[in-house]
C-alpha cells in the first residue's frame, strides 16, 4: 500500500488484512488507488514519484518461517486448489525446487524468497506477526502520531490474524507438529537470513489464536 506518509510492503500471510480497513479510514492520510498489494518496494517508489510525492519510509511485517509455511500451505490448498493439490511434503519440496531455480512465487517458494522479491530489506520499520498489536501501535505512533491514536490502532488490529485453518474435522495444532526433523532443518537452511535477522527459533510459542 502506498501512502504519502509511508509505504507498506505487504508480505503474504503476515496479517495485512486489517490494515486494508484501517488505513483508508484515517482522515488526512493520502493513499494511492487502486491499492495494490504484494508488489516490490521499487513499484511503490515509482507510484510515489508519479504522484509527485517525496518517497516516504517503508515498513514491513514478517513471521516465523516455520509457522509461515503452515499458514501458506493451508491457504494455498484452500484458495488455489486448481493449480496446487499437493501434500505438505509436496509443498516443501516445491520450495526447495523453486529456490534452486530462482522461481519466486508469493505463496509457495518460501518467506526469504518473497522477502527478496518484495525488496523488503529496504524498509525502515520492521514488525513481527508475533508482536502484531504492539508493533503496529509503535510503528504508526512514529509515522502518523497526528492522525491516529494507539486506541484506534488496537481496535482494528486486536483480532487474530494470519491464522492457518486446517481442513474441516482436523484439529488446529502447533506448527511444530507438522515437521519431521529433516523438514525442520531444511526450512532452517532455506530461511537462514530471516531466522537470523529476526532471531526466530523452531520452538517459538507463536500466536495464540484461541
């Protein structure tokens, strides 16, 4: 999302939905329409320049890669079954294949590949899904303190976001239970940059969606 005060780089499955409702409702915040999500930072910069705006700082949210995989897998199976009907093992194998051949896909090639594709490292402000409410209050409190209050932000972002929904009849369970040791280690290798940058571990508690 491109605004006159900041650029929001929307990483898939990191809880961007509530912002699509909150930000357009903030009086005094100019937003370039149509709102286009999941586009590289350079795309947003070009839109700012065409609008005659000074390019503002960018922000991005990230998520534990092991949990991101589970959320992405279920989302793809639910929304895109026509082109991907594979198993969990197929999903992880496709990540390995697509990363090797440099074939970025926003929903299946892994969070580090998406991070690189979206040029998310060029952001100034970083938040984590695990600290979702507090990080949005902190970041918007620095970027637009004259336009929105902490209470208004919390009202819009306090609900569960990015939840992975298992098929009907399957119990929601911790993301760690999806992985074999070999799969865990494979993801650790593929997502090393994100894991180290944001100090994630496989045993993180994650969000409580109950």
